C-alpha cells in the first residue's frame, strides 16, 4: 500500500500554512515542516493561471540542495481569480480585505492551487481549480468577518472553513480541500505515481 511506501520516504512540507499542515496530516502521512523564505509577489508578466505555479516552483527551488535530495518536498501556492480574470492574493491589511470581499460578494471566482513535488532532483507539478459562488454580502457581514477572523494570511481574504464559508458560499464546483489550501485527493494520486 502507498502509505507503507510513503513511510520509507522523508516528506517535507515547505509551507507556513496551518491549513496545509492540517490537510496533509489528514492523509495520515508523516512529514516535517521546513520553511524557506521566497519572494511570493506576483509577476505581472506571466498569465494569471500560471502565477500560483510560478510561486510554488520558487518555493520548491529553495529546497534544491543536497540535504533534501532524498526527501520528497511538497510546496504549494494558491491564488483566487475574480470573475474578470484578475488575481487576488493575500490582503495586506483590513482595508484591502474588505475591498476584496466586496469584489467577491454576489459573484463567482476561481481558486487556483499549484502543487510542486520535488523528489530526487526532479520537480513534478499539478494544478487544481475550484469554482466558488458567493451570495451577496452586506457591508456589515464583510466587516464582521474581517474583524473577527483577520484573513490576512488567506488568498482571496477568506477561509471557506470559517464563518464566511458557511454564510456566503452557495455552491462550489471542484475540490473543497483545494479552497482550504491543498487539493488532497489529487495530491495523494500524484504521490502514488512518484513513490512506487
């Protein structure tokens, strides 16, 4: 079984995200968290749908040294793309979080996650998209959420698993876990291909 094979491999999660840690733990895979600082700013010269992959690759490249050669390193990045095709990353402050949620209110958006698996010097990657529909939110609801949950570490300024997900999300098409931060079903299938 793949879980037995994965026990033989040192797995590193290169992410500060507590949600990614929680999701990877739910797969019953042992791993260690190692953080490497990288520039996570969007490059406006590349297509929007490639932005998350570019950043996930940067995160992965930070582990291309000998001490991690036999480890399997998992890195990821998530961006939200609004209905007009504009990328939305993590808000820098309260005002930006309020503006972002106002843009998402009453509309649909795409959550795009790129995952890079680095194993024995080779990078394998995949991307996952989930479409999310939001009900119209009042200014008071948006302000309440931002004040209570301070979503400054979340792409799109929200966590679907939090209060706002329960009151605003009317429909999703695709992986719920992808919206949380890591498409676990797809990740497990990709790990099965790499660790044989």
